C-alpha cells in the first residue's frame, strides 16, 4: 500500500484526499495545520464511525519519520 492509497481512505472533505471536495469553502493560513474533517463537522461514515483512524495514524507516523523522530 502506498501513501496515495492511505490519503484516499480519508474523508472526501479532508484536504489531503486526492478526491477532495471543499463543500465548506474553509479558508486557512498557509502555515496553519490542515484540519481534519471531524473539525469541519463532517458526518460521513469515515468521520462518524472513525473508519479513517488507521489512515490518520499512518500519516501521523510518516510525518514523524520525515522529521527524524523515533516512533
């Protein structure tokens, strides 16, 4: 599984998803962290039931590895 597949597992409102559909027109500063869909109030299956939890954890761990941190 590659990282693109992981991103596809995220909510469609999540900006990291390649099929992202910004239905809320959320504006953020360039250095502001990308908000999760739950923070935008999404109620899709991934958000409501937490089906994207594994994808979110994989992305978090990958970012830690890029920074050189130990897991």
